[in-house]
C-alpha cells in the first residue's frame, strides 16, 4: 500500500507541473517564436530554415517548400549577423575541426593524358621505283623483317637499266681512249654518274658496274637505312611503273607517343617537359618521354589538343598502336606560371625542336643553325627568380558557382571561426593557389568546415549558400541593380514631394514594358525582342538584341530598376497604379524586382517554371504618395 501511495503522489506532481507549464506558455512568459530581446522593428528579414537563400521583409511562407519563415538573427544594431560562429572547446572537439596555416610553397599540378604509340615519321623511308621494271626476286618477302643499311631487299630487271649501264660503260671507254686532260670525256662520265645518283644508286653500286665492265640484266635494290620493313607493295614477277612505291622502312629505335590533352590542362604543358607513361603490356613498368610538339590547333569535337612525346625504344618494347596512360607533373609558381629549367641555356633547331644541344651548332636533320631555347619561348631565364605561390589544402574552400568561401580561425580568439570569401587560382594537386582574400599565416579550417557552414545556415547568417547582402550584379551586363528596397524618401520631405510631381513615363513606354513582361512570363523571346525597341531607345539598353531568354531577362531587370525610379519621381501624376514585385530566387538567388499593371503574380524571370514565385512589395500610385504629405 505504501508503494501505491507513493506512485499516486508522484503522478499528481507530474500533472501539476505540466498544467503550470502550459499556463505559463499560453500567457507568453516562457516561450515565443521570436526571442524576447528581438522586437518587431528589429526583425528586418525573414528566411526559411530549409532554404536560407530566401529573404523576405515580412513573415510568410517559403516560396519553395511552403514552410513558415523564421526571423533572421539580428545584432544589437538591428542588422544581420556576420559569417562568424563561436564554439566551445567541447564543441570544437565534437565537430572534429582541424586547421592549417596558409603557406607559400611550390606545388605541382598533375595532368593525366591518354594516347597511343606511333611511328616516328622522321625515321620512315620509302623506296620508290626510279625506272619501270619487273621484280624478279624478293629477299624481303613479308613485312616486319628487320634490315640493316646496305642489305639487299630485291632483285629487279629493267630495260632502262640496261641502257643506262651501256651508257656508263661507253662513257668510261671514251675516257680511257681520249687524250689526257680531255674535259669532254671527263664531263660525260660525271654526267652519267650523276644520273645514277639521282636514280638512287649508291657509290658502291656504280663502282660495281664500272669494275664489272659489262652490262648486267638485273640490279639489286638495297636498304637505304636500318629498320623494320613496315610495307611491301610488290610481289615477285610483278611489273611496276616509274614512281611506284616498293617498300617502306621505319626505324623503331625512337617512337612517338601521341597524347590528347584537355583544354583546361593546356596552361601547364610546355615544350621540353618530361612525361611518364605506362602501357597495358608491361604493368608496373614506367617509360619516359619528352614533349617535342604541341599542336597549335584544337580539336573542336573533343576539346583536346594533341601533344607529342619523343621516346627512346632501343629495346623494342614499345610497339606502334599501343595505348598509353601518361602523367605530367608541372611545377607552378606564384603567378600561376609553370617553372621548367630543363632547357635553360640549351640550343635548339627551329625546324626540328627535338634536336637539342648544349651549345651553338647546326641541326643534324636539316642543317639549320641552332638558336637559344629562350628565343623560341621554350625557356625563361627569370624562372629561377619566381616566388612560391600562396596555397591552401584543396579541402579548405567551399566552392559554389563563382564563390569560394573558407573559414578562418580568428587570431587571438579561441573557438571563433569567421567566413571569408576568397579568389582561387588553379587546383594544383592537393592544393589550391590563392589569388586574394588570405595572407600567409592565416589558419584555415580543413576539416569540419561543412559543419560550421551548416550552423551558420541554420542561424540564417551569411554562409556558403547565402552571401552577405549586397547590391545585385546582373550576370552578363555587369550593371548593378541599386534599387533593392522600396522607396523610403530622401529625408527631405519637400524635395520628395517635388520629385514625385515629375512627368510620368510616356504611355507607349509603359505599354511596351508591360508587353515585354508578358512575353517573358510566357517564355516568348521573339515577342519580348519585338516589343523592346522603344524601351531600348529610352534607357540605352540592349533588350531588343538579346539572343536568348536569360540575356533578355537580365536586361529586363536593369530596365525595371530605371523605370521604377521614374515612377517614384512621378507618383502623384500617375493615371494608373503600378505594382512592384520581388523574386528572391532570380539570378542564382540574388533576387530581382519587376513591375506589373495588376496584382496577379506573373514571374518574368522563371516563366512557366515557377510562374507564381514572388511577392508584392509596393504599390506605386498617387493615393499612396498622399500619405507622405
């Protein structure tokens, strides 16, 4: 019984406490939707806890999800709070926040490229027929055979060759029977030898005919270089015409590696850089090549540029046609410039830049004089003087569109983290280069920054998704929309009354404006452009030349701001009221205003996508302006 009595007493206490709590809550002494220290006059903006980019000047519902709006946290001065969060030591540990100091150091950008092994075109030789004939015997009877320079390839019969041999023997006999010093005989022999040379005969072959002293009905074709026979275009017994291609020989001791580099990687690629690559045939083995050519034209369909490597292949492991994966590491300095000193002080052939020497000389291929690498832009003597860039880890910035935000530990203040918009340079490996917004020694948050940002979003403070309130900049025109708030007067009542008696905009301008509004609401670019000529003349805008709906809507927002100023100045002379609406989501949540001649919301910035997104902010009419007098 004693236990039951105690349970009964405890139940009565719980009920009494609950009734007292409800009474106090209903009387407004305990809870309120708005903190007690925040009066209605202090609440300037209302936002959505689910979509903090929504900002309105009075309570209502979110135009996206329909949730009730909540007041934006205000400071003592009645303004929205800064992007700053204070955490206790325990909260810092729970959020696992980590910071690192901003530093200056050289970083390396890693560029990945794909490509294929190819023949080195400068080492390919083709054997063509210098005279018509017939293949009597083939020593190279299939492709892929390795040959050395001077080795026999085929034996041919040619009537023209017989005549040429007879001519050579006759010239030789003329020289023997002529008087000593007979220039005619000597010139005749030299002329016949020159003909042989032009036909592709070697000195040894010509001397063999001279030593033999008689005509042979067959001639042996020899290899002009060492390499692999890659093409065989004749068969035994086949007749060929003058100029026909007989064989193709390629030297595979050096090969090309043709790679595809994406458009965004072009700034990091320079002539002379070393590149590592791998093949499927030899897993785990890394090969090296040097950039010898960067194609000056981009492939418009793939948005890539061809980059060619010269690679050594004396062991024959690299086969033309093999797929490769290449990696380039580019060292980057403070101004985003690639540092590469491998060609500093070298001399290069302008025609064949793969020919590189330590001093002046001539090209081994074409004989042109070598020039300094600096004169071709392949090296810069100032590279050694470049300073390291200011960098932060890639995990530090929160990037949304064109904005980059980092959270910095406030110096000398424990547990306080402030958001700071910065301008980023390129991503180089695990680091971002910082162009502005930070200084060396600042401690940026690299882990836990999303948690800090989420807390600020919940408190409706500026964050990654919600920038600090500023004037709206139209994306493509760069024109600032300066009239973000309803007209409140200049402070000089007499001047305001005088301004509001200005002549109103002409009726045809208002008619054109509302017609353009209607066209944009219906997503009709042709009708909007058609109605915009008079408006463009009055406001020096470019709405009538818009090529797409987005550009037209941006120009329309600019015109709306200018027209609103005119309507404010002539409010007392307006024949009909005008209604000013605001869409918080226009232009990537920066918001934009527009005017209508009726109160039914027709959003011109989203059209059929969100036709009802917006809110009536102001009615401009003579009756409303009389209230200010």
